[in-house]
């Protein structure tokens, strides 16, 4: 059951419309006298990422509709990046612009910067590409993404089916504030932040190796270590309410 849905449909007139949560607005493509469309910044960013600007002459109007079911806003699951990817893929199909996987992932990265969210590339790699995978890139502003797919052993499929739980925390996730804190701490040269970045990079290989060797204990240890290092990089990744939920889960897990 896929929770994210994006549709684009032609209109008989030359209007561009955005629809989300049942709300529909007409988008003034010349960016003048716009209504307050803060709830539709994602739609607008997707248009710009595929090259539709104030100078673009569209032959037909269209409505861009996004829908997310059973996931709260601010869940921290990367929903906005996945929605952007859906918008970009839908628009590219409508305008017959061929975007391969890498171009789609890059366009989402560009759209995130247009939205000023500070978003990176991990969310769209995780949500738009299938299965279990390892994503890497090179240093620098221009991102060259490489996605390696990993075969999940039957023992791990069984473990995930029996033990993996998605638990709503009731806490709203604001990624941009965390990203700003991550960058500020890194550029300030805080040793805790720098060591966290160095160590967390090594976990990628450890995690892959634990899956390939079917070492469930090592896999769980790496996940717990990842959470600890994230808090070194930015304490804002958690709060007392989240810590209480996590500690309770760990107590139950270790008791079993």
C-alpha cells in the first residue's frame, strides 16, 4: 500500500492549478499578485525544477495533485522529497521530458534548494528507488549519486516482518532546523560534531556487511550506534519525549 500519490491532468484552459488535501488554487505563473500559497511551495518548486518558469508558455493548462495517506506531516520519513520526486516524474511524463533515475534524484535535490529546506539527497534515494540499497556521492556542491542494490537474505526479511515497528511519536519533525544546526556545528569545528561525521561515515560499510553476512546482532548494533552518533552531530535530532519512547522500546527489546 503506497502512501504517496501524485497525478497531473490536462485542463481545457491555460490555467495551472495545484491541489493538496482537497484544496485547489490557481497558480499565477507570472508570480505576480499571488495568493498565500505557502502550502503549495512544494508544487511550485517541482515546476521550477523541471524548467517551468515565468517565461514558459504552456500549450495546455494542467492540475498537479498530491496526496499522502496515513502519514502525519512532519513524520521525518522523507515524505516531502518523495512527493517532489512524484511531481517531477509526473510532469516529465506529461511534457515528454525523459528523466532517468539519476536526473530525477538530482531534480529533487534542486527542488529542495528552491524550497529553502536545506534537504539533501538521501530521502529521495531511499523513497524513490526500490528495495534495500546503499547510496553514495562525492564531495562538492554538484552531487553525483551512485545507488547499489543489496539482496536481502530471507533471515533478514523474517526479522523485519516480525520485529520492525513504525511507531508514531506525536513529535513534529522540522528538518531544516536540524540541518542548520548540523552545518553550524560542523563549520564551527566542534570536535564532537567532527568526530561524529567521521565515525558515522564508516557505519555504511558495516551495515552492508552485516546484511551480507546475515549478522542480525551486528545490524541492530550499527542502527543503535547510528542514533548515538546522530546526537553528536546535532542534539536536535531528538528530545526528551523521543528519548523516553526509544529507551522504553530498547528496554523491552533487551528484556526479550
